C-alpha cells in the first residue's frame, strides 16, 4: 500500500498550518490504520502499521506471541517460524511482528471510514497538548490578550489563533468594562487539562499583575537595583508596594514614581486608574508600619505587649481619617502588607478610632 511522497508533502504542510510535527501526524495515521485493519480482521489480531517516512509506503504487521510448540491460533507463532522471519534470538513469550504480505482490497475504503475520526481526534489531542505545554510554562507571566467575548457574564480573551482563556468574575476589576476587540494586560493564573482541552485562567486582580507591570515599566526593578518586598491590592481601588534599594545612591520610591509621577501613572492607567502607594520597606516592623500607612503621617507606633504582631498607632486628629482610609481601606492594606494587626488611635489619648485590622493572607 503506497501513500506516496505527495501525501507526505501534504502532511508536512498540514503540520505547519496546525503547528504540529510531521511525526505526530504520521503516528496518528498509523494508529488509525491499525485500528481499521483490526476492525477488518474482526479483532483477531493486534496489528501494527508503519509508514515509511521517505517513500510513504505502508507496512502492516500482525503482532503474535512466540510459542515453543506448534502455533494453535492466529495470535501465535512457533519459535521456528519466528526465526525463519529473521528473529534468531526470539524466546518463548516474545512478541513477533509478522508482515502482512497481501493487503486486503477493501482495506482502503474501511480505513477511510474508520480512520477519519481517529485521526481527527488524535490531531485535536496533539494540538491541545501543545497549547497546554506552551501556556503551562507561562503561569505567573504577564500576557497581552484581546477580549473577544463579553456576554452573559462570560468573558473570554484570545491568547493566540488557537487558544483562549477565561477571566472569571473574581479575577475582574470591579467596575472595569471589557469590550470585545480591546487589548489588555493579564496575569496568567492557571492552566489545567480538561476533557475539552486546556482551561486557561487569567486575572486582572492578582498582585502578580502589578508586580509584572512594575518590572516591565521600571528599569531599576527589572535589573534588581530596586527590590519589591511586598505587594497588596484591592484591585481597581488602591495598592501598596513595599520597595527597597540595593544601591544607596538610588532612591527606591523616586525610581518607581518617575519624573512628575510619569512611571506610576502609566502603570495605574493599565489597572483602571488604581491608586498605587510606593512604600519604603524597613526591617524594623514598627517603622515599616509607619511607612505602610502612607500617605497619612502618624505620630508614633508601639507594639502591644502580650499580643503577637499587634501595634497601636497614634495619629494627629487631622490625619486620622487619612490613616484609616475610606471604609478602612488604608489601614487594612497596611495590615496586610506588614503582617501586623494595626489599631489606629488619636494622639490625644482618645479611645481607638478604628477597630484593629486582622491580618489577611497576601497572594503575591
């Protein structure tokens, strides 16, 4: 049975179009032809099909088990017969490939009917595996994708010609509009294999998205001169980023903010105008808490005796609402960034103006 070099050329072109190797396609066809031949033989054989990669010729083999005595079924072959076929070292129980010298005349029609579905499914599986491997290696990366479906609470983004990702509700910035055809930056959150192919999940709320944008837009972060020590976000509203400089001559906050705030404004614009506070990291936790409450100016920060990682913060009356933030947002983010419970008080000895904020686990 001959497929011919023209057929192999067509397979090569198909592989280039689908991003599949010629070997993957040929292996799929071999498996499909083997299944068709087995069906033709009513399942009495365990066939193997081999396609010559140069000429396109097809060879069919019946796989039989070598027995020490005379063969009693079509699935067996005697040791003598096996050795005569060119298996001098064959032992009882070994598998022997017996060439099928005369291919059935109707095999081509049966193969076409049976193999089409198998080949199609194999190619789909191979494409899905390629997509999975491609994006599984990119988990945690920044990607730019185009929104192509935004209806019935479902938002899908196009990653490439043959791959798409889902943006779940919990990974969307509240109030952000997702318009088909619009390009946005996303954080590649997860890739999982399912029965319908890879399920790729992206995020607009993950702290990792802000981290990647900072690395992209700020050269000092990209080259390691400025290190990011921590990030917390309430996506679309406010974020706090703790940074430290590895070079005494470099101002970590100034490097991130840029001239007249140009750098941080560019990043904020990518995140639906999210306000981003750049905080100087300090190894002293109490000083770090003071910095984390920026833009509020506080009078003092004290550790509470007998309470693990709990601090009392005293702020002037005119800074109290700023320290707490709208609906407690500023102190809540400061608590998450530092890992301490923070109790805001006025510096006049009044009762605490805000309830202690409990630590929340950061996803960075």
